[in-house]
């Protein structure tokens, strides 16, 4: 055997090692960047998902005992994370940031498949940081987007390697997206099947669908075994009517973005305006469709971008734009790459500078918070992994003490307030119902009636009801409380009602 024959495999191995090291660096870099950004000032809205996981750790069963409208996989993963960092908000942040880093790494691989050179792929990573940063939200949408991107990568790879393995991997990725957030998984599977159908690849369609069904069944086995399947169907599918018919946020969000951009009078307001402009990414992606060329990569990119855009129904707001952003970013990047001969260098530099500034802001956030007199590390129970404003922390502690006093020695109190999950966490009070995020959209078909029955039977004796619900009040339940229970003290953020 000659030295030349020895050299060829060695060169291949060396290239593989370099590629693996590059991917590991991308993942690690984006993870650190996302972790830095996740240390934003605490938002009470991010507490309800941790309350859900805390109840799971205490023995309550997902869906059967706990209202939850998305798939079980994010809850399982966050539950596992609590064994590493305890039942703390850091567990939720960890899963969200891991999803962000994984999505960015998949975006790098997809951009590579599209023929983007290394410099352009770094701009794509910066665009992920700007348009799709890790938000202070539950992890189900970010995880679903990660698996949607995995399915897109499979669709692109299958152009050269159309095997049973790739089809099974694509179907499995769609299933994991479905088990994170149902609509994302369904749209991802539809996009994958469209790419196969366009190429008349019927056997891969069959393998992908089979993998989707099998993986979904495996992930849902604990739900079935624990007796939660009926409520899973209710909260996630048949009982979604209130969610679908709730007032759409597009108009109010557009108005809010316009107001934010127009009202810049300080650095903090400029920062808010900078991030708010990311709301217009779907419009940019829609415009880029006019310049899509008919190439083998065009259909998968367009199909999965459409799948991402479809998730904006019915909640077209800034958070959902961020969740939908990754495939839209890749569509725009694909079009810009295809049209690069007609794009000025100045425009390319401007785009890179605009999205690159997000990386600077994210990386320096912990330093800025640590040096600020308006931020300190939280000492609230279960929320010690975040910065808070000192006056906010004091207010929350006082309101928590007020709630405990109003409970009159009982550990059980029904909170019908938008941030109920957060308040259960910081007070240690027990929720006597399944609803820790008690908007009307989370009650399913008969959830309000079940709570009314518990009130009528005396199992629930004390309720604290908020006044502001953003158009998502549980009208039937609140009407019963106000008509049949004795109004008590006004606590500022809610009014107490007691059994007569």
C-alpha cells in the first residue's frame, strides 16, 4: 500500500475532525451568548412553566392534574434539568438556551447546504441572535423550532442522500417538533412531505410518516400510562376554541412597535426600538419570495419557511415572530446569496452590522446588569437565577406576604390572576385546580365548569380574582364567583372572594 493511499483516508478524517470542532464551537459560542442574554431582568410571565414543572416534581401528573396545551417533551426535559440545577428558573432558561444553540448550529449546517460561504454563515448566526434570541418564555416553541430546522436539514441532505435513514430521521424530527408544540410539528411534516411529493419520492414519504407516528406514540406513552391522554387531547386540540377565537394581537403589536420606534429619547428606548424592529421579519421574508430562483434547494427552503410563517396564526406578535424566525432567516439568506451579484457590498455590510450589533448587546448584558444600581440577583424562592429590580423584588415580597395573610393559614388558594404561576412559586401556596396560567384559552372545553363545581362543593373556599385580563377573562367562572361568593378585601392586584 502506497503513502498516497494512506494519505487519502487521513485527509478525510482530518476534515471530519475540523468540521466537528467547528460545529462544537458554533454550538458552544451560541450557548454562551444565549445564556448571557437569558439573564435579563426577571419577568413574572416566565414563572408559570416552572410552576408546572414544580408540580410535576411534587407528584402531580401532566395533563391529568395540570393544565398544559403544548406537547409533553419540553416539560420532560425541564423536569430533568431541575435535577441538575434544582427547581429554579435556571432550569427553564437552560432548556431554552440549549434550544437556541441547537437551532443556531442547525442554521449553520443548513446555510452550508445552501452554499453560503463561512463569512455569510456567521452573519446568519448573528441574524439568529437578533431575530430569534432566547426569550423569557416557556421552552416548547423554541424546542419545536429546533426540530423543524432538523427536518429542513434532512430535506436538503436528502437531495444527495435519499435513503430510508434520512426519511426516518426527517419524520422523527417532525414528531419531536409535534411533541414540543403540536402545530409546529404538523406544519413541519407537511413541508417535508411536500418536498418529497414534488420529487415523486413516495417511499420516503411513507418512511417519514411511519417515523412520525412511531416516535409520537413513544413520547406520548407516559401520558397514556398516567391517565392524561383525554386532557391532553382537550387542552391541546379539541378545547382550543377559546385560543383560536381570542382577539388577535397583530394590530395592537404593530401599534406598540410603531410607538416604540417613534418614541426614542434615551439609550434604553433606542435599545427597545432596535429589538422591536425584528417584528417585520415576516414581511421581509414574504418580499424575498419574489426573488426566489428555481433551484433544487428552493422548494425545501420555501416550504419550511411557509411552515414557520403558519405558526404565526393566530398569535402574530413579537414573541411568535421570534419563534418563527429561523426558517424565515434562512429563506432571506438563501435569496440574498442567490442574488449576491446584484447586491451592493455596502448593503451587505449594513445588514451584517445591524444583526451583528445584537451579538454585542447580548454578550455585554450580564456586565451591564452587574454594574447597574437598578439590578440585583433575585432572592425570591425558585427564582434565584435571574436579575431583578430591587423595588420590584420588594413589591413582590410584600404582595406575597399579603396573599399568605389573606389565605388565613390555609396553604390552598385559587389565584385567578395572569401571573398566578409566578405567585404560587414565590409564596408556596397550593393551587387547588389544574390552572397555573388561568387565561380562558387554557381551560379546555369544560375546565371552567370543573372549577365551578369545586367552588359549589366547598372544596375551594377562597379565590383572588384580578381585574385586567387583556380580553382573555374566564367570563363564566368569574361571573359565578362574583354572584355566589362573598367579596372580601382588595389586595391591589386582585380581590379576595370567600365562600358564603
